[in-house]
C-alpha cells in the first residue's frame, strides 16, 4: 500500500496514493480532464498532450496522465491558457491527416470529433497538410485508414500489453510517423496478428474499423472494456 | 458581329454560362451551354474502401443524394455479389420515389413556376418563389409542402433529410418502424391533393404557353430510361429501354451493365460537362433525352391509376411521343402524382416492415455497375475495385450528361427565335435560360458545384469578339 498524498485540484482538496497520476486522482474526484491517448487499463505515454494541466510554481504545462501526485501539489485543469492549448492540439490532429467526418465510419461516435466539439473548435487557423497516406484493407476483417490515425498508440499498447501479440508499432518520426503492422508488412500478411480486434475496439477515431461497416456505423461502444479495466480503480 | 453571354444562368442547380454566336446580320448562328464547374468525385473515390462509396457518392449532390445512394449501393451490391433482401429493395424504392417527388417539386415550383405564373418577361426582381407567393400563395405553398412531403419521408427512413447513410451495400441499415410508416401514410392524402391541384392548374393554363411549348427544345430525338419488364415506370430497378422519336424500340430490356455498348461520351473544350450520345448513331447525331419527358415516352404505363389517367390525358393532348422539352414540366408533375401513389402502394404492404433488410458479404467481384432513375434521368455508377475492396477506378454517367446535346440544341433553338441582334431584351434571354430549366440540369452532379446558381450569357460576333455579356446573380 502506497503512502497517501494530499493535493489541491481546481481548489478541491484531494487525497491520492503516491503511485497515482494527477489524471487518475482528478477523475476519482469527479474532475474532468480531456484525453485521447489515455485508456484505463493500458500504460500511459503522454502522447496526445490533451490532458495538460497547470502546476503552481511551474512555468510549463505537464501531461496529467504521466505526472505522479505529490504532497502539496496545486493543480489547475481549466484555464483560458489550457483551453487554447488543447484546442490547438486537436486542430493539429485534424490538419495532420485527412479527417472527413461526413463520410467516416466513426461519425457521431469519434473521440477526436467529440474533443473538438467539447473544446468549441469550430474552424481551423492553421493550414492542413493533406498528406497522401494509404488505406490498408488487406486484413480479412479489419481496415486501417491512415487518413484518420492520430498516432495515439492505443492499438499498439493494447496489442502488446493485453493481447501479447505486439503486431503494431509506430514507424518514423514527426509528421512522417505511421502506424505499421509487423514492422511494415501489410496487415493481411501479418504473422503476429491474432485477429482479436482489440485494436479496433480501442481506436478513438475511424482509423481502425471492421470491414463492411458503412458511414456513421460505429462499433458497439461499451462503457469500458472488461479486459482492460483495473477493477480496483474502476 | 456579336456574341451574347448569359452568365450566370439562374435558378438552376450549379454554375453555367450560355454563349450565343451571331452572324453578320445579327442572326443567331449557334449557341453553347457551358458548364463552368468541375468537382472530380471520380478521382476522390480512388483509394477508398468500397463500402464507403454510397455515403461518399451521395455527397455529390444535396438535392438528389438518394439517387446517388441507390446507384452507388447497387454497384456495391454487385461488387459484394449479394442478393439484396426484397424488403430492402422496396425500401430503397420508397426513398428514391420520395426523392423524385421533392426534387421535382423544387424544380417545378421553386425554379420554374416564376416564369410560368408571372411571365417569362416579367420583372426579374420579383420573378422568383417570393413573387409566386405574392401572386398565387396557394401554388407556392403546395410547392413547399410537396417538397417537405418528400424530404420527410427521406428523414423518416434514413434519419436525416440530406445525405442519409441508410442505403448501404447489401440493402439498408435499419428496417422501417411501424410509426414511421404510419406517419408517412398519414401525409399521403394531403400531398396527393396538392399534386392534383397543381396538375389541374398547369393543364388549365397550358394554352398560355403555346409559343414556348412550340419552341422550347422542340425537336425529334431518342429517349432513354429504365422500364420495368411489364412496361411500367421503374426508378430504382428495371431494364434499359431506348426508343426513337416515333417510339421504335432500339434497345429493349437492355442490361444496364452494358451501358458502354449503348452510349459513348464526348468531351468539348468549352464545357466541363461531357456529352453522351447513342453509339450506333455516333456523335452528335446520337442525341437522346432522359428524365421525366423521356420516361413518359418510354413507358407503356406508369402503373398507378390516377397517374395513368393523367398520362392518358397528356398523351391525348400532346400525342404519344411529345417532343418539346417544355413538356418536361407537365411530365414532372405527373411523376410527382405517380411517386406519391407508389409510396402509398409500397407502404400499404405489411411486409414492408420486414426486418431482413441487409445482406452482408466481403468483396467477391472486382467490378460493379449500378443504375437508378434520378429525378433528372438515368444515373450510372461504375466501379472497379481491387481484391481488398479498395476502389481503383470510377465512372459516373449523370442525367445532365445524357441531356447535354439536347440542352445545347434547345438553347440554340430558343436563341434563334428570340434573339435578334445584340440589343436583346432581358425577357428573351430569360427564355434562353428557361429552356435550360425545363431539363432541371444538376451541374453539381454532372461535373462531379458548390454554391448558388448563377448564369452568364455571352453574345459572340462572327469575328469571335465578345459583343455583350449579361451576368445575373
């Protein structure tokens, strides 16, 4: 049993164990912090930068999903600075690839779309990149559409940490980073993929989807995935 | 010595321009209908999964997305190699009929009735639906109500009025609920009364438009469309029939998949819109028309009682094969009545509530052709995919492309009669536009535009110089 720490989040006194993250402590106390790459039950990597919070005494923002609670910490989760930061992050997700909600399988159930709506992102200020990226439909049951991938790596982690197959990885850096199966072979010829579909279940957008699904025909959304959730914390 | 330009052409769906070429005496030598927009959906679709096609292709047009949905889904049905459940076939039919009713209402009431009611040369400021509302409020309200009738059916079936994603490869995504069926059926009597009232008004005033009827694209041509094997009108299914001006069947029970055997497409440098022609007669002699006028000429009967009575009167007054494009209007109104009655007939069958509405399959073929009758005429979607179901190649042949040669001929005919020299009156130029409106061209679809419906007319002299240009927004 870890030691207990006390901290203040948005003016509320909060108690948490020393191994908890700021995000986890906030959520346990009903304080909402937006996330995209975080998924309860998977390791956290601080990739999406949506869960950034302000710490008193620190000039820089920190990712709450990978920051441990500390005694006496004073955390702010809502501010104009944070909102502007998060909006810009989501804007850049949209502009980095080709997200066309109107014809997307995840329309209406997409977490990226939801984040944009919650943050009031109603137009883009930056220029889109419009990269030419591939659709991999070689798998018998599933499709990977790189146009809709935000590189959150939930699929990478669920495949490695839960299924134990480690089919997925992220290859390349920056704007050239791509989700790849089996170090760059088409998904359909992957020798590690077990076709379990966990990656499809955890994908926050329409990047991974079941073949044959049409527009706005999302997978069944469950409140949680039983094989992921740490029930002691749920 | 001159050229008259009408740009933009107004009250049509898309961006267009008309150029009228004059000779030394100021007489009209020729005229061109230019479509000045390009969209490129055939390219956009490449690389996308085939299951996405119906919803993606529906985005071609906000007026008749349903026609694209159906043609696209039928092409996908072929790629999957599935038999669509009969209930889904009928539900698709209901939605397509609803779309024809609402689109025809838009064309007739919102776009063309101002010319018919207020006069082709009436002041352009009030020559619009608001002007119609002022002069004949009942007529305008009937138009709005009929459009709503069609749109609400689409919403009740597909969840939204524009771009419903309900039509999917293999069928439809959800069965019809009894309360939705009841609500649609409850709206039928009112819609039918409004359609009948408009038909009666049109027939009573037909004599007033005798001059336009005689000159608005009045020429012999071939006609093409889908016909049910029993000779009834077919909008979502059926076989291809092509007849000549005297009703001789050049193609009967033709397989839509063989469309490339029947017609070719030619490209002119002055328009983004391709011109389709009947192959055996070549370009440009293989001119044919599609849409309401063509369909009424093609079918033996429509297949519902009240509409067939109207069809009999139409044929009684105009002859068996009316050749003036002006009669697209009347044909359109009869199709509205037929559409309403067919919706009622299809929904009256309790089996329409069946829940087996979708066949599922992986990609089993690498090519598929889908066809439907859009409000404006026959619509073809042709896809080639790879074995993973990724679209490699798309060809779309749209109603307005079929009608392009006929529209150009009609524009020249009207211009020759009404345009004498460069000092031409606005009312004459409006007639040039109005003949285009009879075809209800959808330029958004046919060039695969964004925005409103402007039109430009250029008058060009024999030396090629622009004499006059008329722009309307």
